[in-house]
């Protein structure tokens, strides 16, 4: 059986990506501005006229933290850099929480390199005008031979607070570094502050550690004093906290990157004992995001994997997790991505406790939608929220992850087979809403798992390509296959085929915001030989010679009502098209604070015509309706 070589993968990917973009057609672009920009929701899916205007303000941004000469060269002192160029490693506002008038947040460094290295097993150093990934040739990797090349671009994360009244930021990383050798060692081994939450005057920041554990760091939210840190060997990943009926809960994964199974933990700590937790759910897949809906906690999960240190959805080795094939007795593996529902929070008194560990129910899973069982195993589920009596959630797709797995499970025998696999394994996000346990009947375009459940597909596909390995005289054939749904409002990705993560959902001021990742800017590196317009280029109008304004960058969408389609708030990274994702969001009344993802670590020249790389913290405020 022929295996796909990386160069073939790259060229095929470029051709297929170009085809995806050209087939998609143009869409309206949002304005790009400096520190402040105004965006108007776009009713192109038929929403009401005269939508809400939104004011976005840049509050803070990452600055360069290293000097870079070339791949494999030691880093000279700086910045300022006498040799080489400034580099900004801190790329994501990964964990974000608000306590009174202060935002607390932690960063993640070079996650695109870590995802590519761990998820796609790429260790070939790469450099372009936008970013560099050194993998095993970085100075850090060369100085630490026990560090796997896949995480050679790891840098310690940072901690900040932003005072909303004084409009000022304070870095607090030194509090961790200077507290003790143990605290410093934990900081240095933390892959990023992926999760942030606060309760009873304690702020918790934490994330996966190098290896298969997590590190948590605690602060006194009132005084800002550092309270200490702890390594948890029993958990491998943590992403989100939620407050439900006056108690705080966290979702974690077990094993390397949480790939073995998942838990929901109830925080039972205090300022004097900040690291006390009680497991209240034992799940077959790692818990990702959590929300409260109609007196219960709902959790999205990512698929299980057997040997992983990955940083995106899905198994890492080509067939990890795939061995768990459906059987007649158990047609759907429990460790694929799904939505899980807790018992009633009031069932055993205030909040969940250890009696609830095994009383959770899976109410939906991705194989109810995705017709290809191999691709389904690479789905993740991301942000979710309770809005208008429904539970909303969306899917997540690491670009070319499904391709990598499919090519390993069903290796093509020729170049056309490779092309077909690349083209047919691409997925943009699906956005769903469900009503569970209320005796609804299923109508056209709805599905549910019984118990009176009802699930609507809001944005997605009525049919997707699925591979039948037995068809075509046993050679295997791709065929358009029904998903069982009819989308109510639009195509996958809010009609944008390069929206690949539903990263976060929040409700503020009666509106549901959906923050996404758009990988079109990353993908332009795949198509340098034959450039095509990005999928979200501005409409060219009737004049074919009219210049098209390009609009890469994260898309932020809003549902202003549970009875109408979503509207675009912005599709160009909220003022910086290098912001490829809205990674985190927290709410204060009708205001939303956005933590952006921007890994363009070599974009640090303020004098050129390209925006700068590194994380951004943005305030978004709706203006009054206008007519």
C-alpha cells in the first residue's frame, strides 16, 4: 500500500484548498481599523434589518519577548534586538476570567507549532514571513534533550491582570517564578494557561504540563496575592470552569493531553486551601467546555486517544482511538465527541457530589451527524451555551487531521485517490441546538436520541462525503451521504468553509456570541505557488476589475434572537486579520471581553503594512439599535 509523503500532502492540500476557496465564492468583509473599529451585523441570511452595531476596542496586546536569527541559531539577547529580529511567542489569551473590575488571564505560546507537532506529527522546521516553528532545532530543545521535538517551540506561559477602571495591565508571572523553585519549575513545564476561573475570592489558572499532568496556580482575587501552585498527576488536561448554582466546576481529561477519559470536578477549596476538588462525573471522553442549562450542567467532549500529547481535537497516531470500532452490541463508541448532561443540580442538595459520578447521560454525539465513521472520530466539540430555552453547541476540526487519519486507515493506491481523500475529508464547523427531555416531537431536519430530545442543525450540511471501503469492486468509493439533518439557516462554517473551530460561546445582553477560528490565513502558505482569494474576500461587485479587499481573520457571530439566523459581528479578526481565532470570552453585562489567538510570531514590525502577531485582549460593546 502506498503511503502519502509530506510533499505530496502539501501540494495536494494546496490544490484542494484553492478549489475549496474558489468554490465557496466571496462573502462580505468587515471593516479593519486600529485600536477602535465599528462593525455592523450583516443580515445576509435573512435576519431583520437595521441590526446592532458593535464597538471593539483593543485593551492590551502581546509584545516581543525574544530575538530570532534563524532556525537552529541560539537566541541573541533582547529585545531590543541588536542581532536578528524581534519575535513574539505568546500567542493566545488562553484562559480568561473576570472578578469585579479586573480581568485575569493566562497565555499560551506558539500553539500552532505545538498542534502541528503533536497532532499532525510534524517535526520539520518551517519558516515564512509570518511565523517560525523550530521543533527539535530550537535552542530550548537542543538544551533539553529529553524534550520531544514536537514541543520544541514550548515557552513558559504568562499571567496578567487588566484593571477595567484604570485601563491598565499588570504582569504577574514573576509572582510564580519567584515564589519557590517548585513554583518556578511548574511554570516552566506548563504548556499554557488553558483554563481560568474564579470563585469565593480565589482565581485559578492552569493548563496541561509537559508530560501527562496538569498544573494549577492560585491567586487571592481581592488582594492579588499569589497563593501557590499544585501539580495534579491524575489529570492530563484542563480547559474551562463554570459557576453553577453558586458552585464552581472544572472539566478535565485523564492521561496524556486528557486522551483517556474525562472528569467533571467540583471545586471545594478556599483561600487557605485553593486546590481541593471533588469528582462529580466520570466520562469516557475528556470534558472540554461546560455550561448550565435548565438546572443541569452540560459538557462537550473531545475524542479519546491512546498515545497523545496533542493540542487539538482527535487522536494523534493515525489510528489511535480508531481501534475502538463499533460492534453490534455497542454501535457507537462512548469516547467519540459528544454532549453529556448531568443529573439535576438540586437532586442531592445544592450542587453535584460524588453520588452523581455515574449519573450523566450522553444526549448527542457526532456520529448522529457525520456519516463517515473515520472522520467522525477526529471531530471535537467546543463552545456551548444556554440561550432562549435551547442548548447551543458547535464542532471543531484541526485542519487536515481527518485527512491524516483517513489516509492511514485507507491508504490510496494512486495520486487521484490521495486528492479524493484530501478533498472529501475537509469539514467546517456545524452549529447545533438541542432541547432535551421535554417531550418534543421530531420534525423535518431534526434528530434526537429519544427521551423527548430534539436537535436542530442551524449551520451545516444535509449531506457530506463518506467513504465506503467495500464499494467499487472493493477499491473504495467516496459518495455524498445524508447527515439526516436539514440546516435551518445556512451552510457549514456560517457559509465559510475555513471556519474550523467553534471555540467559545457566551450569552451577554440577551445575545448569544459565537467565537470561531478561521484558518484561511494559515492556509495561504499552502497555496503560494498559485494564489487565490481567501474565502472571506469582499464582494467584488459587478465590475470584474474592481479591487477585492481581502479579509482574513477570526469570525465573530451573534444570535440576537433564538428565532432568527445569526449575524456577523466581524469576519476579519476584530481589527487585526492575523487574529485567526476568538479563543476566550467573558461577560460583564452586555459587554464581552475577547481573548484572541494570533500565533504569527515573526510579525513584529510596526512600520510595515502588516498587523502584528501575538495575543490581543479586546472589549466589544453593542451600540443602540438604529433604523
